[in-house]
């Protein structure tokens, strides 16, 4: 006899038996597994300013690109997402196509970094890395790839230092922070940022992580762990799962003053759109971003909705603007199988046409 959901006693018994067998196999799988490691590509430190380190990636062959690329990631997560593992690596895909790739690692801020500002991150650290790469290659400008919050930093830097950026690529980068479907921004607008920073100093990573997880509580608190049972007997799949979990929870604290400035100016003030964005007292106007732009966004992105990124087209001053709308989410744009084929190739082809 079946109920309205076509569930029988036999089907329940079979499912319970399968669940138990998966758990039993999982105990063996987990006992055999060691710590999971990230990073598929060799890299070397080439420049440092305090906790901030610039790395140059080393591929299996020498780069053929004439202009090096500097990757600027967000502050809130670790940048190794772009080189997570051998079969999920944006960096590896770029190197295989001849690009010369550098990346900034912001490190882990502590209490001594409480008073770091956006000017420190954009002009001192990002600007210092750009100047190192320019000098090392004897070039007046570099290609800049900004990701998420790092894309906002890259837009600010490009507006203030347009002669130092040859081509600008933005990935899942918010520009209009007040689109109707931006839940994260709606939450941020209700926060007393001054009280938060004055009370806590640096913003704890655990608080930031909880905020992001609460944007999709069922999916991120329950569903994925229930689904994990199905792969408990697959060591490779479990390693991939745990590697992603390690990245999610390996988050730095946020330097208090930079957090205050970023949230006040962008999440609350939407100053790219409304005007008045500033870095170190200098106005940032996207109309001054006149170099070629490739803007890549994800169609199912719950952190940076597509319309938040699309706004760049009407605000930037460039006449050479290209978009790539990627069928995936905020994380899938780095690690999905489709991303490995589409994103590095699109970036490489776009840059190749502008390297002459």
C-alpha cells in the first residue's frame, strides 16, 4: 500500500539500508583520508608589504603573453579559489594558454591592522603590486583581473591610475549595489556600521561567514551535508567536498576601517551609481575607466546578481566594453567543468585581440 507520495514500507526499508551502507563505507573512506590540500600550480613570492604578498605562478611552459596579468581577489575569502585543484583552476587554464599570471594574497589581518583603510588596500598594496610587475617587465601598464570585491578595488584603482592598467577584467563584480534582488546589500543597509566597527575593531571572520551562509540557509546548512552521504564511499568526491569546505571556512578577519569605508560607500551609499566614491580623499569616477573592459558575471549568482554587474556598461568611460554572461553561480564560475572551458579561453582570446 502506498501513500500520496508513493512511499511504501519496502522503499523506506531499502532507503534506510542504503543509507546505513553509505555511512559504513564512509567510516572507511574518512579513516584513509588525510588533510586535503589546495593549489595546483607552483608559485613564488616576488614582492611583499607587511602581510600582503604578491606571487607569480609558474606553468609548465614559459608564458607567451607580452603583458602580464595581476589578479586582485576579495578580502573576505582566500584567493586560492582561483587555483583550488588541478581540474578546477582558473589559473592553470590561463597559464596553459600562455598568460603570465600574478596574484595578491592579502594575508590574515590582526589587531595591528585595524586602521588599514581602502586607500591602503587600493593605492598602497594593489598599487605597489602593479608597480612591481610594471618594473619587473619594463612596461608602463599591466592587465588587471579583479574578482568580486577585488573587482571594486580594481575599478577604483583603474579610475585613479588609468595609465597603469592596459586592460581591465572584472569577474562577479558588484557595481550597482542597490538592485532589488541583492539580499546581501539589503541586509547591509540596515547595519549601524560605525557601532559595529567601534565595538569590535576588526570584523570577525565567523560573523562574515554566518552572514553569507544565512543567505541560503537550507542549501548551505542542511542540504549539502545530507547530500554528502551519497559520496561517502567515493574518496575523490569526498576530497573535493572537504577542499571546498576548507576554503569556505578559511576566512580572514576584516580590517575595521576598510570594512567601515567599503560598507558605507558601496553597500549603503551605492556611490559608483550615485557618485561621491572616494579613496584617500580622491574622487573615484567610473567615467575615467577608459581602458578596454571585459565584464564577466554569473547568471545564478546570489551574492552579486547579474544586474549589479551589468551596470558597469553604462557607467564606465570605455568604448571597448565586452560582457560574458556565465551559466552558473558565484563559486561555479571558478570551479565548474563549464567554467574550466569557457572562462580562461574567453579571457585569453579577448586579451590576445588587444595585445598588439
